C-alpha cells in the first residue's frame, strides 16, 4: 500500500522535470512544490525518462515497481563488491537485505533520487575493481550529476587515481569526469550558466533543523551557525588528511601500483588485497564525510547503509567481537527509524559513528616490522671443523 507521503517528493520531482520537458532551459525557473530544483543535470534526464515512462508521473505504482527493480540491482552490485573483497561473513547479508525498514522506504515508498545516485556509484566501484578506471570515472561523474553526495567518495577516488596512475594519468581521468558534467549541463549552461551552477552545485545551502537526524541535541541557533559549519568542514578535512597519510597510504603502497602490472590488459582484474584496499579507501572516505555532515536527513541513510558492514568487518575480528558489531548495526538502524529524531537518538548515532571510526583507525594500523638479527654461523663452522 502506498502511504500519502509517497507522492510528496515524487510529484515535486515530476514538476521540476516537466518544465524542462516543456522547453524551459533556465535552471532557475525549474521548481516544484517543495522548492526550486537543486540537483545537477543528470537528475533531470533520468527523472525525465521516468516522467514519460509513468504517464507524466501519474502512474506511481509503476514507478514503485521500477524502483523495486533498482533496489534489487543495487543489492546485486553491492554483493558483487563484497564477494570480491571477502571480508564480511555471509550472515551479515541478511541484515542488509531484510532488516532495514528505512532503506526499503527510501527506495520503494518515497522514490528519492538518492538510491539512483548510489546504484550508479556502486556500478562505478565494480568497474574500478575490474581495472576499468576510465569507464568507472565516467559512471562516477554520472552519479555526481544525479546528487552531489557522491562527492564524499571523491577524496578517496582522487587518492586512488594518484596512487595508480600518477599526476598526469590522474589529470586525464579527472578530465573524463569534468567533460561529462559539461556535456550533461550544456543546454542549461548555454542559457544561464550562473543560474545552473549556483542551483545545481550549491554547497552552502541551509538545512531545516526539524529534519536533522544527527544534530538534534544541539540548539537550533548553533545548528544554523556558520562557525559550526566551518568547524565541521575543518574536522572533515583533518580526518581525510590523517587517513590519507597514516591509513590509506600505508595500506595501499605497493599493492595498487603493482596491480596487474603497469599497463594491464582489458580482461585484468585486481587481486584480492588490492580490491579490498580500493573498497576500504572509498567507503572510509564517504564515511568520514557522513560523520562530519552539517545535517543528515532520513533519505540520506542510503548514502552509507550498504557500506557499514564492510566498515565494521574489514578489520581483523575475533569470534567474540561479531556480536558488538551486529549490535552497532542495530543501534544505527534504530536511530534512523526514530521519527522525529530525539536528543537520545542523535547522540546514539554519533556514538556509533565514533566507535566505527575508532575501529577503522586502530584496526587498520600498520603492524610494526620486527628486525631480528641474522642467525650466527659459528656453530655451523664448528661442526664442519669437527667433520674434517
């Protein structure tokens, strides 16, 4: 059954792309009941296709079937990533499939654009693991054009490109990402470039306090304060710097650069250890961004839900430590299903995020190399003299 609030965001999306279908190319004129269009051009093209497929947005049931198919495809892409890394025990996949009411709601009931962007992102990661970096960068840029939260993975991807291809090779891959953004936004850039860029890539947009999941325990004036936003940004940059220098760099050195040789053939794939490091760097990059977000709304749960099992089990785990990790997943799920959010739920969410960060930091610390002196050869010499 479709609840009444299913139509809220769906109708707003349809109203936003309807203006483009009627020939409006000024991005500032595209808007719906919930406000102006604030997503890049890729969102417009994908939801324009849904607009026509569902009879101008009228057949919501068909849209839900399409999003149910997207949900299954997303799971397939995630499972493929996890099978390549071989880090997560099989029983955890049950929680990923069946234990999240909020994720099912985001995909099939509310029809948000967040799962569309994440499904494309997971497809891009699969291409990275297959050593198809150019195609992966193209798909990564397409995901960014649907929703900008994908940029939280960008620091990790930049690190991987620099590690894998060097500076010149990295620049060529970044040009692929930039070129796609220009091509998708070209119709709007030709009419009102400032309007398109300011609306679709607005990094300073204010969020409403009533929808926040992670900062409910703060007073609203602190939540809206620019100094608080700047502090979160500095914390985010500091976390990325620390992980890049002390966790990504040490775990990645000597593995990605030698993966399949200098010029791998098209059929070459990364070995298990390199695949695990690619996924760890991308997922931890995104998780650091989620932890330092100015606000998390309920649909943002899909930004990192499917990465949580890997983040929890990518470090060495004893048999007794499995239960606390499952408990962490359950508490995070409870926090995201508390509506409206409370002081207790938002604090609990931050505590869970902090515990995961501590585990990632200490669980991936490089093991010290022991320097043992070479064994003495005197006994051998003595034996040889006796033998003579």
